[in-house]
C-alpha cells in the first residue's frame, strides 16, 4: 500500500475530520514521510457531516481492513444504503447506491479518534496554535477549520440555506438504514441513523425564517416519527470555497477550504479528492494552475447537483421555496446543453459520462433527474 518516494516533512493543521483524513492519507500511502499534526485543544473540532458516499468505507477497508461490524462498534455507525427524498418534486424517491455498494453513517468524533489512533506511530501530535510561518515543513495542509471571512473565498451564491437546527433522538437500535431528506415548509430536514441515536437537522435560511419557528416545526417532524429530542444545537454558516486552494507551500482542506450544505453528503468525498490532488502536486508534478482549475470546476459542479433539488421544488409554496427555486434557475440556466446530452443518453448503456460530475456518476444523474421529475425542467 505504501509508496516509497522522496523524503517529505509534512505538517497538518487541525485534527478534526479533514485533518484526520489528511494525516491518515499520507501516513498510509507514503513510507518516507514525517508528519506533524498541530492542533489547539482550546478549539473544539466540528462534528457535523455523519454520512458519506460509497468510496469512503471502501477506502477505509483497503487501508485498515475496516469491516462493517467495526463501523458499528468503533464508530457507533450504521449502513447507508441511499438517500430517501420525501416531499421533493412530484414524488418521493430513493437515491440508492448500485448493488452491491453501500456506504456508512458514523459518529464524527469517533471517526476522528479512530484515524488518529491508527496512525499514532507515524504522526506526532503537537498541541499548539500556529501560523504557517511558525512551521518547519516541506508542505502544509491547513485543516484549521477557519471559514469565509476574507477575499480569498468564493461565495457559493446559489445555495439557499445558511443555518440549521440539529436535534438528537435516542433509540436502542437503528430503525432504518438510509439518510432521510425531508422537504419542510422553510427548507429541508436530514435524518442520520446511528446505533444509539438518530440526528435530525433542519436546514433553513436565517434571513427568511427565525430559529424559533424552525425549531417548532422540527419538533413536530420528530414527533411524527415517534421520537423525543434530547439535545439541540443551533448552527449558522456560509457556503463558500477557496479561490486558490493549492499554493507552492500550502494547500487547504475541510472548512479551511470549503463548506457547502450537506445535501448529497459531498464533504468527505471532497476532502478525499483534495488529499489525492495534494499527493499529485507533491509527487506527480501536477501543475498548480491545473489543480486549482479542477478544484474550482468541482465546486461549481457540486453546487449544480445541490441546486437541482431546489429546482424540483417541493409540496410547499413558501417564501423559502420561491427563493430557493429562483436561485436554482439562475445556477442551472447556462448549463442546459450539458444536461440535455446526459438526459438524451440516460438509458443508453453505451454512453459514458467522462469521470463524475462532482460526486455524481451517470447513474446518480439518472436516479435524481427521474426521481425529482426534472426530465422536462432541465
């Protein structure tokens, strides 16, 4: 598994989900590397994002032999067989993974701890708040979690949600094995099932609705499933990505690089993709301009597949849904030629989408375009 390359002194800033995946990636694939992970124990790691795509459990199996019974026990995790869309477009539908693929839900803190433990013999952890200039390293991967706040970021301007209310509900055993994605009056609600709890999160726009009315509706949804909330968290966020993510000495990952709302669970697949690009930059002489163009294209594509859901609309006719649909039309308006080509070949077994479109394969396009009722809208 490991690849012998020229000696490398690598620094990772942060040991949240992105930092843990970064140190794991290079510890596993490079045998001639010194990794220092800098973190500030006064800063709590983020724990959002507890579902992912099918390639992540496959990667963890190849790297560490992690089986699903390990995911259940070590990560308090659960199967993820797909995403159940309820109340979107013209009908409910399930975005499934092609057989025999299956993904996972997981406790984010336990995943971070597991990756750090598995790589503790290859990584030196240093509790210190540092800047790039403080670090003696050949290359720095900044996973510090610092988000938008200066001109080095692009705003993902077509995404209509910027806040969430998250509630956790205890249970004794998982009652379903997919992510719930429920269209609500003022946004949408995710449901993520773990071994001992399910997490419901109401994604909404704080400039349109207030958290009190969102919290009340979320409690009603939770009650309709027969659960009781025992923990509540309120989040505000921006949707953004770096203008220049890869530089001569520093690259960014996790929230230091991007944040897009959790529709379609694109974050960890994106974190992994960025790590692969950093590897190519360091060892395969990939061009910085090429990688930054690729990064920029990736996020525009992911924004497209998120906004497609809002283009389909929901059963609600509220200010939020009018706003969301207007943004989706603006986002997708100049891309109709590409989607026409995909739609025309959606049942053609000989047609191949060159690579993926963001995190979507051609099969994902087919399921979502048909499921959302977008054949006559794109």
